[in-house]
C-alpha cells in the first residue's frame, strides 16, 4: 500500500487506515481507488472475514475529498466523472459481502460521512462528529446514492435537515439517531473495535452475507433517478468555484446563487 493508505492484518480482520492526519485524512483520488481495490481483494479472500476502516490520529475519520482535487473540475465531463467515481467506491464498499466497521475517531464529514455510512457498523469516540456541511463550505451537491445511505440510516426528513442546515452532529446525537452504533471514550475505542471485529469474524460468514444482502434489498430505493442535472447545477456554477477558492484561502465564501 501507499503511505496514504496503510493496511494491517489481525488474524481474520483487515484494518485499513487513511493516513493523512495533517490533512484530516482528506481523500485523494488514489486513496479512493485503493479503497475500491481492497474491497475487491478482501471479498475474494477467504482468510479475511471483517474489514475495519479508520483514520490516522484522533482528529478525523476522513474529511471527504481533498479540496485540491476539485481545482480541475471545470467541465460537464469533469463533474460527472467525479461523482461517478465517488459513487462507484461507495457502492463497492456498501456491497461488501463481509462485515465492515468504521472506527470514527474524530470527524466523519463530507465523503467521510458517506464512507462511514457505507459500512455496516460505526463505532465512534465520544468527541466524534458527523455531517456533510457542503452548503456552507464548497457549494457542491450530494449525489443520490450518498443521500440514500444517509436517508436509510436516519430517515429522509432528518437527512434533509442535516444537509440543509449544514450542521455537524455530535457523538451523543449520532448514537441517538443511528449514525453511530456505539460511542466510547477515545482511549477505549480501538480495543472495542478489535473486540467486535473478532467477534464478527468468528460467526457464520454465509449467514452474515445473507443478512447484509437482505438489508440492502429492503433499504435500497426502488430507483435512484438520473442526477446529472443536480450534479451539473452545482459543479458548473460560479458558487462552487468560489467555494473551492474560499476553502483554500481560508475565508468565508461569497455565495451569489449562480
């Protein structure tokens, strides 16, 4: 693996670490591709029963896509390719036949939120936060597949509220509404994650795979409508490019609605 994505094997448990703590574990395109490829690899490996995702350090699980990756999003093709890339990775993680755990120590925001939601279980530190505040940061949009993961977890009305208000949910509220399955003190989180992962690894793998597939069939939307118009309305706007510049310049964006 690269320095940005670290891999550890602990018996039948594979632990993948997003290793950019100084950048709050923001994801590059190469890191997304590494995650996709590892999902393929571990689903085919009988010696791996559980996959754990985590971020290096205690500030973030993952803070979404590295903003510098957006500097080249200027055309229709760029915008659709970006959202297609993210949806492909999230769908592959969500489609894993084996149990997946997100160890959320710090913030799971933007794409980090949706990666955690693509996992089966989320165990969070007491200081963790969850959210996708793009309405106040970048001015881009949430693709239907990502929204469906949030809506299936907290319900469509609460999902809409979180995204419209661009707020971050603390660990206590996250557990109350289903974003976090368990909350623990930071010092105890990794031990509990490993304990649960090994417990799952000892259970009947075909039964777990069937439970996962049944859940997907029940919660999947009947159809995810073509969202090209939504993607393009945001990514090709003046506001989106202003949001990217403002983020990199560490200032508040000046939204113009065009």
